C-alpha cells in the first residue's frame, strides 16, 4: 500500500506532457504538429486515464482501511522559516481525483468532435490538459501555499478557456470579468493564509489544525483576529465557487466552448472552492461564527441562483445559475457540519451537471446550422422546441440529467439532496424551508428548460435555394463568425402536428415531400432537406443528432447519473460494506474531520423523501402548465402568455409575475448595481485622481519650473555689470527680509 502511495506525485504531472508537447511543437515544427493534431486528443485521454487508474487505486485503498498518507520535500529553509512541498492523500483527495479524472476524460472525448473544425483545436487541448494538471495538483496539495499556487494556475486556465474565442468581444469581456472577480476572492485568500501563519507559524494542514485548536481551547489566540482570517480564507472559496455576492462571473463564463462549461464551470473548477472549505473545515468548525456565516451564504446562494434561473433564455446560462444554486446546497451542508452529505452531493451533482452541459452542447451543435453560429441564437431556448423526434439520444440523456437534478428517485441527486434537506431541518427550520422551497424552484426552471427545448412547437428554418446543391451548411471556424457560405435564413416556420403557421411570408409552403436529398460536405453530421411543391425554391433543415464520439460521453455520464447515488445510500442502521461513501469518510479514513453519526432512521428518511419528491412533482406540474404540451389547452390565458413572451414587449397583467420575471431576467439587478456603484464609481475616482495628478501635482511641479524660468529671464536683463548696483540690490533684499521678519 505504501509503495503505491509513494508514486502518487505522478498524478498531477501526467497531463502536462500534452501541454508542453503542443507548445514546443507549435513553436518549432508547427506544420507537423498540426498535421497530427488528432493524436494529441488521444494522448490527452490516455494520460488522464492513467491518472484515473491511480486515483481509483487510491480510493480502493481508502475504502479498505488505509490511513492518511503525506509526503513532504523541503523547498526553502531560512532560520526559523521552512516551506515544504509535497502531497497529501486522504478520502477527500481520492474523491476529488476520481471526480476530476472521470469527468475530464468524458469531456476530452466529447471535445475531439465538438472542436474538430476549430482553428484553435490544438490550443484548446493544451489549455485543457494544463487545467487538469493544475486541478489535480490543487486537490493533492499538502499545505496552504501549495494550494494557493495551484489555485492561481486554475484561475489562469479559466481565464484562457473562457476567452478561448477571444475575437468575440463578449467572450473577451467575460474572461476579464471572471479574472477580476476571482482576484477579489484570491486577495482575501492570500491575506487569510498569511494571517493563519502569523497565528500558528505553519502552512501544513496537520500542524495548522492541531496548533490552532490548542490555541483556541487555551485562549492563546485573539478570537477576533482568528475569525477575520477564517473569513478571508472563506472569501476565496466564495469567489471560486460562485457564491453570493461574487457569483456574477459564472453566467458570463458560458461564453467559452460548451466542453469548458461542462468541465470547469460545472464539475471541477467551481468545486475548488467547495474543496477548500471541506479541507479547512476542522479550522472553521472551532469558530461558530464562521460556520454560521458559511451556512448563511449557502442558503442565500441556493435561493438566489434558483430565482435567477427562472426566466433565462440562454440554455447554458440557465445551467450556470443551476450550478450556482446547487453549490449553495453544498455550502449549506458544510456550514451545518454535514460533511458526508456535502461531498455526496458534490459527486452526484458533478456527474449530473456534466451530463446536462454536454447535452446542451449537443443541442447547440444541432441548432447552429438552423439558427446561426451566434450564441445569442443557437443557445436561445425560445428559438428551439420540438426536438424530441430529431435528437432522441440527446433528449433521453438530457431528461435523465434533469430528473436527477430535480431530485427524482432513484437517480443520483435524489439521495444526496434529500440528505442535505434532512440535515438542514435538524439545524434550522428556516434554512430547511428555504431549501425545500428552492427544490421546488429547481424542478420548475429545469423542466421549463427541458420543455422549451424538446417539447412544444418545432421551429423549422428555411431559405431560398440558390441552386448550389453541395454548399456546406457549417462554418469552418467556431470563432464567432459565420463562414461566407453559411445559410441566410429568410423566415421562420413554427411546425406542430404537421401544421404550418406562416410567420412573415404570404406564400403557401408545403411541409413534407417525397423528395429527400442529402447535403454532402459537412463534417459533423449529415442533414436532410426537403424539396417543396415549388421545386427547389425552399430548403427545410432539421436538427441532426450528434456523432457517436459526442454521444458516447453522454451515455457514460448517464450511467453515472443512474448509479453513482448508490455509493451513499444508507442500507442499514450501521455502516455496511455496501455503504461505500460512509466507509470512505469514517474517522479512521480522514483524520482531519470526524463525524461518527451515520445511523439512519428509515421511517424518517422515507417520510422526508415523500415530502421532497412531492415538492419536485409540483414544480414539474407547474412547469408543464406554463411551458409544456398542457399549454395548448391554456393558450388563451393572459398569465401564461405573459410568462411565455420572453421579450420587452410582453404583456404583463399580473404584477407578481412582472416583478419575478424582471428580477430573474435582469439577474436580480446585481450586475446593474455593481456597474453603477462599483465600476462607474471606480472610473470616476480614477478620473478624479488623474485630474489631480495632471492638474495639481504636475501643475505645481511644472508651475515652479515655469515661474523660475520667467524670473530668470527677467533678472538677466536687470544685470548691467556694475558691482555697486548688485550690492545695492542685495542689501535692499536683505533689509526688506529683516523688516518683514521683524513685523
């Protein structure tokens, strides 16, 4: 066992060769590197798979009874200061390593096809491998300094990946917003690390926890200063995990490619903040104020994220706010001391949300040829609908992910979310009521997204046919610009039950025809178009299903979504061999945190489950009435029309609906507040400082020089070369000076 642990340091370094090889290859032999570019995707998957095998072996050792293992190397020693680097293996490390590697492999396989015709293909895989290495280094770190280094590397990778399509101004702005927002939290994290070193004299976790606990129990530390330092440490996690009030970067981060959203902003990078809080929980739990503050931030975030997702039109931003809300659940669990439930929900949510994000990427991939390559169109759920018949595999996977996130048994998130809801009720009924209410909101906005995308009216786009049969329907680049030969759409048809309603064309259009043609030359999938009664005047395009290389990760993540919840199901009153997660987190497996209360009251569990599932079903019912097929029976209701009209011209008859819709659609006005009171205030302060510097500071300096110049110019004309005149002037000046000084 120890022999296996000695080679654990290899795990963070395994993805690095791909990044280094691509970098040196593009620098030295760019043509050859580009010609074998598909090999780099295979190498990335292979190396990360090896890391997954190592991580799985470590997890098996943890479950079978291995203790914590730590290996350190001295980096710098100076008098009393010593800084060591190394790695730490415990249950938390093994859980995070498996999570990062398994989701990362699925995303890399998916990305090979999704990014196959992007000019930045090699750059994408270089960034992704660097991110995986940084994240693995973060979760295996043995001290706070090492965590901070990898923390910043993860932030750099996030900046590069969010702004991957940097030619689009909105993507460039999004990566800058994410970078600046996270710098605010990272500054607090750095101050907190230095503060605890001042208190304990150590960066190592074991020494830090033991020393701090002794100081607190013996009143050897200033409680106010310690609380402030703990708050600063938590502030770094608030920014990285998109908790209120530093959550504003997460929805804008969806401007990056969808695989990035699945890996970084659903499963791993945003989980870094959760990991930090879980790692430092022995530090926080001895400060009750911090634990209460963590739970408060968690409950605010989960409610805020769910409320902001109610009226979003962008499918990825809708999922981003869902991620924010679910991370709020996890933070709430950590704040109330429910360590096992928090990590359990971290696992189940990561796989379910990765499935949903990759599913949304499959949907966007299918809709791009129809709606255009602009995210404002291809990601707009209002322009989708009726996709069930055309993308059945994606639809099934997306439905299972939606049901899991809504907490429908027996899918994964049901077991973990229900445990958090039960624990929150024991901690605070108020928090529990908010959490249960948010669970209902979750089912509403998730099924709203599902129904708008797959149910309702099928949007079929057509164009005037120009006679060029083999023109490509795809852009050769996904950098935000359509290719010159991309299809121009003239009008939109809404099709339901073989009926056609005309939008902006008075000519009669026939729907189905016996003539079916295959457009060749596209690289992702072949699309069918139908000739019409007018010959080849119109082309009807239907959304195609994604290729197998994109569907394979979806199917694997479906299996995780179906069965990963079984690792935390409490099969009995005591820990059994089947209750893997409880065995994983028993005190002997994690010396930093202990919680021996794993007993289960099945009657109470079933009672609470019935209540939570009833709330979820009620949310599904409401969403079906507003957005599903049931809408066809209520289409004359103004209230429903007010919800379905997603633009500024919507009819708002109900003031409550008006307030809720505007609050959600405008992101709770939080971005507006930051823009008005922070961004503009800083700019005005900068202008004032610039004015003071240029006009006052530089003005005084330049004024002294100018005055000296003119005085010198004036004096040189007074001189006549006579010494008696100079003595007279000198004595006059001295006399005047003494007279002024005397009086």
